[in-house]
C-alpha cells in the first residue's frame, strides 16, 4: 500500500520527488495532476518543497528514484546550461501553480456549500412533494364529500319539488271543493248596511228589479260576510236551494245591468253607489280574477267574465275564448 510522504495517508497516484524519493499527493505536493502531466521531461528533475527549501540530498536510507533522462545528441558538457534553464523554468511554473492552487482553495468550501444546498434542495423537494400529495388527497376527500352532499341535495331537491307539486295539487283540490260548495251562492256588493235590515226583503226587491221574482222557499240562507277591506261595506251572500235558480238569477241580473245600473237609492238606501251581482268566488279565484282583469287591460283584451264560477277572457269578438284556471294560465294573455 502506497503512503503519502507528507500526510502519511494512502494514495493511488501522486508525484515522486527525484531528490528524497518520497511520493506525495498532488495536493500535498502543491501541484495539480494536470500541471504535473504538462511538465513533460521536466518531471525527471522535479523536487518536493522540502528539498527545494533545504537544498539537501535525500535522507540516509532512502533510495533515490531512478530517472532516465531522455536521450540527447548533446554531450554531457553541453547539458549544464540546459538543466539550469529548466530548473529556473520549473521554479517559475511551480510558483504559478502555487498561486493557482491558492486561488482554487476556496472552491473546496464552495463545493461543500453546493453539496449542502443540493441536500437541502432534495429535502425541500421531498417535503414539498409530500405536502402536495397530502393537499391533493385532502382536496380529493373534500371533493368526494361534496359530490355526496350534492347527490343528497339533488335527492332532497327532487323530494321538495314533488312535495310542492303535491301541495299545489292539494291546494287546487281544496279550492275546487271550496268553490264547489259555493256554486249555489250569489255575492251582492254595494248595498249599504243598516240596523235591523231584512235581507230576505232586500233580495226579494232585487229579484223584482231584475225581473226574476224570488220567494223565501227558494233561498237556503242569506247573510252578510266580512269584506277583505275592513273599510268597505260587507257583501251579501245569497245561497239558493238549486244551482239552476242561482244561474238564472245571475243571468237575469247581468241582463238587467246591461240596460241600466242598479243603485242603492233604488232600494230606499242612502248613496248612489252601483250594486254588483256575481258568482260567489273563493278568495283565490277573486285574486286570480283581479290579476286577469289587470293583465287583460294591459294587453288590450276586451272581455273578461265569470260563468259557473270559472274565469274566461277574450281579446275581441272573433278571438278564441281563454280559460283561466290558475296564474300559470295568465301567460295565455301575455
């Protein structure tokens, strides 16, 4: 095993001193391997720094390295000046090599810093990759939860929609039953209310006015009911025993009202407000009738009427008749 003559550490390749015979690491010898190779024939006269400084021959017991100088046609006497010149050049080259080595010395520290940075960068890269994977997995988990919630929400939405449809249907059925219970009823508006009034007598006088005589035996009941607007007079509700009697009474009233209006003063009551006789509609149908009249006026419709407690509209005499059963049907007018 070869040992360095300067640091006593093992070596595989180095520089042999031609004076003391020691082999040195290139670094311990103060010369780079490339610089040593470039010396060419001058390697046969290379001396270590110790031998150069002391100028002594090799220590006792240390054999000299045999150096075979290259063949030369010159005579031994002519080699002196040449060897002296080569020695001077070697000193100059050695000084340059030392200066270069001093400049390159900081590179060792820089190399260590670069190595440390590489290690740190690798650790940072690994950490970022791990954090990224964790974040992606977390987002995947949350996205999966959101998808499940959306499925639940869509199911609930569908159930709510079905419930709304069912509720609308139940409301329609309830309103239809309510309206059916009023098919024999007539609503009279515009008659002022007085104390101790006799509603049967008033209805009899109205029947005489519209040429449709009425007796008590034809009436189930007659009463006043609260108005939606508390400031208005309570309307009178007349319930006939027969639907056909009610329809004939309403038809006679409408025919009579076309020729001349009926006012409260005609029945000995104060005021000249007009009296209106119509089917007894539910609150929902009254609201629908009001909206229908408003939209028909905006769209230029000439006719809106109620027959058998059902609402109809027609734009002009030659236009088709439109049946308005719900607010959705208002699109027929729009």
